[in-house]
C-alpha cells in the first residue's frame, strides 16, 4: 500500500501526536460544559477575545510590512555581518518573552532610550498599540525565517527574466518575487499570527494588563487561573477553537490554490 | 546595429569575444559546454557585468544600463515562464512594465498568442502547457516588448526530437520576420545551421571560427567544429597536391602550399581486410579502436598514423567481420578530400 | 559554531550536571527533604529560616517552591509533593485543602513610587489624579484584592493603567519608572532595597493580609513539617519576618 509508514516512523509519529493532542483532550474533559454557554457570552470573555483577534491580526500586518522586506534583505542582499544580523533577528525566538517585554520597556518605555523623546506626545506601554508591538516583537522571527527560507529556495532566474522584460527592481519584487514566495509568506504569516495570538510574557510585561485595553485572552486565562480554574479552561478552549478554525480554513484555501 | 566586445573575467575563465549583428541578422554562438556562450549572452542582456568592452545597440552604448533598460528580449533555455501567471499575462508582462495599460497589453498579448497558434491556451498556466507550447509562449513574451535585440539561450534544447523539428521551423519563421538583431546560443549544429545567418564558434572563451553556416561546415578549423559537422579534420603542410600530416602523406584534389586543413567525411573512407588490389594513393594500415551504431550505419574509429572515423554499412561489418583491435587497411579517395589554407 | 566551541559547551554542561548530581547526593545517613511551598513574598524571610532549620536538623534539606499562592494551592490539589504550605491569604490556603492553618504574619499595603517620587504622591487620594499613572495588582491576586479593599475604605476611585499579574510585576513597573505609583506590600518595598520609595497610608489598616501556614495533609514528613511551622511561629521566626517588613502575629 502506498503511504504505509514503516513501524520505525509510525510509532514515534503516533506518540508525538498523542503528546501534542492529549493535553488538549485534558482541557476538553475538564471543561464545565453545562455552564459553558453562559461563560462564553460574558462581556469580559468577548472583550478579551475581540482584543486578541484585533491585536494578533494587526501585529501580523506589521510583521508582514517589516518582515518580508527584512527577509528579502537577508536572502538576497550581500553585506558585511549578514550572518550576525540573521542571528540577531532570530533572538526573540529564544529570548524568554518576559525579557523581551522588559527590553521593549527599556527602549520604548517612558524612560526608555527612544521612549523618553516621545513621552510628551504619546506612550506605548499600557496601550493597545503596546500589545501589538509586544506581539510583533515575539512573532516576527517566525515570519522572517519562513519567508527567507522560501526566498532562498526560489529560482532567482525568474527575477532575471523579469528584468529582461523591462521590469524595474520594485516591479520584479512585487509582480514576480512576491507571488513566487507567496506560500512561504502565507505560512509565515499564519505562524506569526498564531504566535501573536498566544503571546503572554512580553505583552503583560510591556503593555500591562487592563481589561478592554491590553488584556488579551492569554492574560485573561492566566488571571482566571488564580481564582477560577474552570473559567481559565473555558477561555483556553475559546482561544483554541478560534485558532484551529482559522488555521484549518487558511490551510484549505492554500492547498487549493 | 549590434556591435559588442564582451570581456568577462572570472577566477579561472576569461571570455573575450567580439560580436556584430546587422538588423534582421541571426547570429548563432556555437560551442561546447563551458565555452562561455551563455555568459556572453547574459552579458549582452545585462545579467552579467562586463569586465571590459562595450555593447553598442543602434548607435547607443548600453553596457552601463541595467537589464531592464536595454531594449532586449530574451528566451531562456528552460523558458522561465512565470508560474503564477497565465500564458496571456506572461506575454503581457513586458508591455505592462513598459507602461502599456493593462487592457491594451492584454489585447497585444492575445494577438501574439494567436499568431503562434495558442489562442486556445490564453489562460493556461505554464505547467499546463507542453514543452513546445511553453517555448512558443517564451518567444512571444520576448518579442512582445518589441526588442531591438533578441537573445535566445538554447531555445530548443529542452524539447524532444519530434517537437524540436516542428518548433525549429516555427522559430525560423519568426526570426525571419523579426527586424532587429538576434543572437542565438546553441550547442546543436543543426539548430545553428537552420536558424542562423552567421555562426560564431566559441571555445574556451574565444572565437575560433566565424562565417556562414555553409562556410563553417565546409571548412571546419577546429576538431570541435569538424566533429559537429561530421568531418575528419587534420592540419598539415601542403606541397602541391601532397599534404603531410604527422608523417603520413595524403593526396588531395586542391593544389596548395604551406599550412593547410584537410577534411573528408567518414563516408569517404573505405576499409579492407587485406591490402587492396590496384594502388589507391591514400592507403594505410590501422587498428580498429571502436565500432558504434550511427543512424543506419556503423561508425568505425580507427587508430593509426592519424585517427580517422569511417562510416560503413551493417553488411560490410558482417562481411569483413570487423571487430575492435583488428588490423585493417584504410583508403581515402583524393577526390573526396578537401584541403584549404589554415 | 565551531567544533571546539560545541565541545567546550557540551563539557561545561556535563560538568554542571555532575555538580548538580553531587549536590543532590550529599548527606549519607538517611537524608530527608522537607518541601515547603510558600508565597513569593516570603522568598527572602523563608530562605533565612530554611537555612536555620537545616542547621538545627542535620541531614535535613529544606527545598522551597516560591510562587503565586493560588498557583501553589492548585499544584497541591493536583498532588504536588509539598509538606508545608505558607500562603499569602486565607482564601488560597482554603483552596489547597490544608487543615487547621495558623496565621503567622501580616502584610500591609504601601504606595510604592519611583525614586524621587516624580508625581509627588503623598496620600492614597493622590492616586485618583488622572495625571498619575498607577499600577494595581489584578483583582484575582491577593494584593489586588487588598488594594480594592483599601481604596474602598478611603473612598478613592483609581483608574489604573494596568492590573499586574502579581505584586512583583507591579513593583517592577515602578522600578522602571513606567508608572508613578503602585499599591504593593510593605515587604516588597523593603525587598526592593532602596530602588523604590514606600509611602505608608492609614487606609491600609482596612486591608491587612493574613499569612496562614499549615502542614499539607498528605505529607510524608509530618513531624518535620510541624517543627518547621513551629520555627516560623517562634521568636526567631518573628524576628526574621519583622526584618522583612511583615507584622508578626
């Protein structure tokens, strides 16, 4: 039979899947299903969910706007210290998010390196914009790495072909490079969005926690755990359901395309 | 029209050639792999930077300009049709880059596709096209920008033998209609002969021979060209009708003095098991180095004072019981040799 | 990374593992370990008491798990191997299910302000000024609940810019100067050792936090657990707790 996996792969594969899925099953089993509808429609839950979706999506847009050009630079431009830049860009992947949040405060906070110059005009900590920033900081490497990998794998001769047809560098990027790496960009954006949606440490450190303004779902889950574990499970399930639904829809779209 | 000196220096390679092409002329760069043909073409396109030299097109020096501002069209070996665009949008791509509004660019592209017989495939993606169709779309895409210089890199190499025949004829027709200069890179002599008005043979980064296809075929000046056109080629010294090559003396039809080339086709070589009766003037003993099928004949490679290829029929192989390692007598009629100054 | 760099990293890690293993294996005659789960605000004082306990009980190691009280309570409910639980509020102690807890310390709120007090905060009512950026603890955690009580007692309405997940997070916002004031425990101001200034306010009397301690029902070291609780309640314990800013009971 085609596609039958050898035992050496099938056993660890199933074990791996169980490892990832069982905790979710645990959540579902312990969920207070009878009171679920009432809990779901609580304004606090809806507020946190709305804020989470808005900030994660905005953060993804920010990551796309900055991360795709950055990935292009890392993949195509030759400059001194490119290896170092590449390593630096991926640092937020390994940095504990709380540290990332502190680092953001040290730069963009009221007394931060940059923040102090703007403290009269506007502030980022404790605002929704701050949430977006914290999420983008943590999530952008996912996008950059994915897009850079796709760019490196893409055949640069298509770009040459476009140049011989009179396309300017910008047109080449927009009409040839970008469509060619679109699958990588979408995959990166999805990862980035999912990471932003689950972001906790950097957000609570940099943007704080205020319902309606900076309290996203993961923050609400964390605080609910303090007093009401059942509520925390409900909130987690909501976050999970939304995430799975969005990823499943996107995946289908892109497999068809 | 096109007048270029292309010098590209790499660590272990130097390309240095001069190419000229008149309006409407098709020049083929012919040469073995690694000779520098494709580098030359890419230099003309602006995809490789010149180390020295210049490229003048219609009186304007263009070698300082980037590829997108050179008024060229290029057909790549594997076509490089944009996979995310339909055939129509691939062809419309160039005109749109030149500022033609989308609708008008598409009308133009449609005309091109109709002209090359693909009006039923306007909206096909490249992966839905056959090799021959893709080749035609690539040609249309290159021509749609109305280039002054058309560059073709092994345009038929990716096609199977049957399709190649048909596409070659179509390409020839389009090249005849094209009023700019065209430079074609190929390692296939037949493509070069059929498509080009003039051949430029490049080996190791330099031009070794130049001329019309007929001239080059008749008077090969390197082993590479001789092999391409299927001739035995030797360099020797002539004294009247006698040419001395590595100690062997051949009688030739022409009367010449000094360094000359002598060429004759494998079919002009006759083989004998015993020394033949009569006295053909060009006769020597040789050993069979190898035998291989060549079309409906057999090509016999022979070692001896000079290396020679001979074409013999299957019947002759059986009758003479030819086997590698065997000693045979080799005869070449003087009237079938061709000598010319080196 | 070069091969030799990888090798030296690996050997450094190995060394650390070996040292850690050696540390665990110390004490030959029936080593006993007492595991104490304690509220994060007890980190400094219980650390001191743990050392004293080990000194008076040779062969006994005291291991601490400091964290948010409710997180610890849940861990205990889920079967974490705790012997003693010291919580920052009676409610969280109740959550853990530990029987007959005893109050061993009280903590009161203070207003923490950055050094120099840039917003010139002097009293609780100053926090109502919209120009003063205030961080409170979230209502779900004990310091947040205490803040709500104190503010209610003073009739002060505060719009915080953030409701932090724990008292240390609120304090760090003050330390970094991102907020002008936060309501935190006196012990936290003390632990910050000069990095922030503490301002006492009378309304704090209405929101005193009681710290209960109890042996965890399933403990395998009940005697040791009781002895540790006794140490906390002793004169020595009171002295250490008072030094840390607690009000001893």
